[in-house]
C-alpha cells in the first residue's frame, strides 16, 4: 500500500513539473505583438500616434532572445507592440531607407508620430522598461 501511494505521489509530482515547464515554454514562444505592414506604420506615423515598433526576422537568434522580453512587457503593461518581419514585408526600401533599419532586432519608440528612441540589437528587460517609460509608454 505504501509503495502504491509513493508511486502515485511521484507520478503526480513529475506530472506537475512537466505541466508547468511545458506551459512556460509554450507561453514564451507565442508572440504577443501584432504583426503589421509598412503601410500601416506609415499611416500610424501620419496620424501622429504613439506606439512601439519591433522589427525582426524569424531566423534571427538575437530576435528570439528578445521575444520573451517583449512578451513580458506586453503581459505586464497591456500595451500593444506592433511588429514587422522584415523578410516577409514587401516594402524593403521603406524598411531600410525610411526606417533606417541596419539590423535586427530593432525597436523604435514613436511618440505623437515622431521617433523618440531606438534599440538596435539585444537589450535587457530593465533597459526596455526604462526606455519605454522615457518615451511615454
């Protein structure tokens, strides 16, 4: 009887650990940002909107590194972050020339349609939160 209880208890513990580990893994992999087009970005700028724009590539290791930071920011603040996959968007000239994107990941902060801050490459959660606050987010 004690062996059966010990086995059931052990299986329960292992099941709980696996459940929470897989839940965290799945939740961190799902992007919470909204993918938009370059045309939408230009419209938002023209309308003097305040927003955060994240430019990334699906196969970029640094982009995968900052994705959980961006997801945590969205979860914690309920602010939207808009994103463009630079390889999927057809308007490369706008991305390279008008947005002046030299690499990914790049995060641009817009306040009233004007760029007020930018990250190029990897950043920490604290750096991101600080920059967002400094830029009115």
